[in-house]
C-alpha cells in the first residue's frame, strides 16, 4: 500500500494541476467565509478596508476579474513557451523537472485561485444592497497585488530556469535526494543469498501487461513468499521496460495461481520511467542534456562538461553509500526475496557511456571525462577503483581512435596516466 501511495505522490508532485487545484479549493473556502464576515465601517472607517458602497462593489470586482483573467492567460502562455524551449534545447524528458518546480506550481495556483476567489465574491456582491462585503473585496485586492508581484518574480524565475547550468543543478539536486533516499548507509548489513536461486530451480511466472517498472512492493512480495513458504526472485529492477509474456519472476517451490496474481500485483507499471525506486532516471535526464549539447546542430561542449561535473559530484556521494538491498528476509530471518539491483559499475556506465560515445570528436569533453574519473579515483575503494580504471582506459582508447591532433591526444593520455598513478599510489 505504501509503495502505491509513494508512486501516486510522485505523480502528483510532478504535475502542474495538483497544487493549483488545492489552492483553488482553499480560495473558494476563503471567499465564502470572507463574504459571511462583513466589517461595518460606521462613522470611523477602517483605513485598509474597501470603502465603496454596495452598488460600486460589483463593478470594482468585475474590473479585477477581467484584469486577473488577462494576467492568468499571460502566465500560462509564458509557461508553455518556456516548456517548449526547454524541450527543444534540453530534451523533452526534462519537462517533468520543470513541472515539478514548486515556484511554477505556486504561481499558477495563485493566479487561478485569485480568479476563483474574485468570481465567488462577485457573485455574492450582486443584488446585495444592505451590506458591503468589505473584508472580501479587500482580500481580493490584496490577492491581485500579490499576483502582480508574483508575475515579476515568476518571469525572472522562468528566465533563469531555462539556463542550462541551472537546469543541470536542479536535476542534480533531485539525483542527490534519490541517492540519500534509495541507497543505505555504508555500514549497513546485507543478508546472504541462498546457494540455489529460484531462477535455477523454481517456476517461471509470465507477465500479463507491458510498461516501465516504476516501483516494486518489496515488503508485499516478502509477505506473499512467507505465507507460501517460498522464495521469490525477480528478473528486473525498477526503471526497466517489460513486455507482456516475459518471465518477470520465479518462485520456489511452486505455488497456486492466486499467488502468481498477487506477485504481479506488487509490480507497478506505467508509461514512463519514474524515480520512485530508480536511481538511474535522474542520471538519464542529465545525460540527455549532455547529448543534446553534443549534437551537431548545437555543438556546446561547455554544457556537456557541466553535466560531467554534476554527475561526478553525485557519483562521489554514491561511493560513500552502501549497495542497494537485493536480498530480503522475513521476521524469522529467512530469505524470501531476491531482486536485481544497480551496481556501481552499472551507474558509472549509465552516467558516462553515451557521453563518451557522442564526444568522440570533442577532445575537451574526453579530457574532462578522464579528469572527473581521476577525481573519483582518489576516494574509491578497490572494487570501485577497478570500475573507474576500466572507464578511463575506454575513454583513452576512444580518444586514440578519434582524436586527430597529436597534442590533444597527448593531453588525454597524460591526464589518464596521472589518474591511474593515483590509484597505484593509493594501493601501495
């Protein structure tokens, strides 16, 4: 249940409608309460309240509504233009990060909720000749003034949000949050896997739907395996695309068909990748920015190197964390579930492989790749060092095949030797 709620929350958090709708509901409640609580001015008027009479209030509110609808249309138009530019320059998959931006959601919600508030107050003001909704009209005026200030701030924010460095930093922060959430502490203990896996001795289970694995209810699978006194092994990890009819899991010993259905219900599929349990989703978003920058139509090595630098920062955080859990036990410490996980080698490959492939004719990018891998080498353990050393050798081999200028190749090889010498010195 918690995994399903987490998936739903992730979808709501990255939508442009959830927070604005909540603000619209609050604005409607505020309008109803404000209309029911008029403040009578009498002989000593309160200076900050609306001072017009009941006949003038509807016209005043009508003017405010007209102005707000115009500004709200402007805000939506600006947002759509920025999203279009971001999709063209940085990649369509980056749109989700723009949609998840709280300032954008709050600004849209403020404008729409102000329009709703004014409409409800205007509806109550018509035909009311005995009392003036002073408090409600004043509240609408304050909201309009807030919208004017928010419009200036919003335009400034959108202008900064489409700068590549700011986008890279925003996606990188999301990646760092995923690292802290999905990876255990470095000293966490892992259970020992059984000698024989269900994939070798168990019954294969076929999938009855297709899509991207957005999340897996591991706790639910452990409970199912415990009640069936069996061990379950999954064939894929969150983030992978699966097709109907493939073997998605094995169970040993064999169980009833209703158990098979319960196991499949613990797999949440969707039409796109999500970072609920997939650490590589944000990495792919950063890589996409670099690939767009390295395309022949743009050819922007500065953005590509900025992506490499941000990925290096996140990889350094990953190196200090433990490996993801892949063996799950029940309350009696019996192994009940085996699930694939992303190794450090997988994450490094996901981070740098495609950048290296598209940067064959960009010596500056290849040199920065080697430099970044060398920085990671300084704080790597033996296993991580072997992975990084392999990556450095692959980058150097790519440079030898593609770099024409002798000086550029010599610089690449010198930086690689410097990085590898640090590993040797560390081992000694």
